C-alpha cells in the first residue's frame, strides 16, 4: 500500500496523466462540406477543447491527501525507531542532528495534513501533555514555528524559549468533550505600550492576553471550550502586537515563555 502512495510513484503517475491530457487536447479541426448550401456561412475551422473536467481537483486532492497520510505514518514510525535507538547515545551530535531533522520533517507533514483537514488522532499521544516546560529537549517536539533555541536563567533556575516575530505556534492534543484551562507563565520586554497576545486554536481566535510592559513573570490563563469537530491534534498560535531587535541581540524578540499548563 505504501508503494502505491510513494512520492516517486505519484510523480510518475501525474506525469503520465499530463502527457495523456496533452495528447487529447491537440487541436481537432472540423470543417463544413465544400459545397455550402444556400443561406449557410462559409466553412468554419474550430479547435475542440477537451478539458480535464470538474472532478480532477477533487481526485488530485484525495490522492495527495492519502500520500500525505502515509508519509506522516511512515515518518512517525521511523522517528520513534530512531529515537529508541539514540536514547543511549545522546552525546553523539551527528545522530542528534539527524533525529532533529526527522522530527522537523514529521512536524511539517503533520502541519500540512492539519491544514488539509486531515485526522491526526493516531498521533495525539505524541502531543498529549498537561505541561510544556519551555527550554527543554522535550518541549521542542511541540514547536511548529516562531520559537528560538533553548535558554536558561541560571540565577533563577528557569529554562525558557523566546517567541519571535509576529507569531509562534505549537501542536497540542486537546479534549473534544470537555473544556480545558490553558495557563502560560511568560515575560514581556519593556515595550512603550503593553504587549498584546492573540490566542488562536486551529486558526480561530479564542481571546487575548494583555501583558504589563514591565520585565516580570506573569501568568495568563484562558479557557478552551469543548468542540466535537476539533481535530485529534490542534495547532495553538500566539500572535504578538510587537517585537524588538536589540543591539546585542538581532532576534525579533516578542515574549519569553517559561511554561504552558493545561488543566
């Protein structure tokens, strides 16, 4: 079954279809009889347009969707197998980089499948947690985009990640039947005006947080209501009203995240 959906096979199938369509859409000439009956126009030459048809996009999307589902499944299996083999050898930087690359490919595929309204329920266990401790190796699996590298505040004993630019997003498995309280422990830079964070779940806005423009730890919470149509794995997005590049740090820093808790 996997061979049927291999990307190389699909590419060859689409190439064959394209060639077939080209052959069928060559100009076909129709002409009237040489002796035109009285009252009729002169002979007409017209091209016959054989289009792909209204269902091609639907079929193409379904094939692409199936291909993506198979790729995500294979990618997850390979990632877990490599993870099990590497656990005893975290000091090997080459292996660790390969593992991170596979993790990123898997998450990119999950994101694409999510945008195509695909069911990610079989992967919910990987993104099911009650707390994300930012700045740790475990937290990186949840990240999609907009996050900087792991950092620590030695004097305070905290680990964290900066959210950068206009937005940052992550994967989370959320319950469908019950509400959940999401609490973020965060810090904002000292902007001229308060930092405003718009929170979205699966591209739908659910609320905003207004942070103080003082460099201090704050906890902000929001209730995520139940949703029977929620996918098995959701995308949580934080949009920021402002970010700043400092002279000593060229990154567009927005908000510092220490933890995210679900209750």
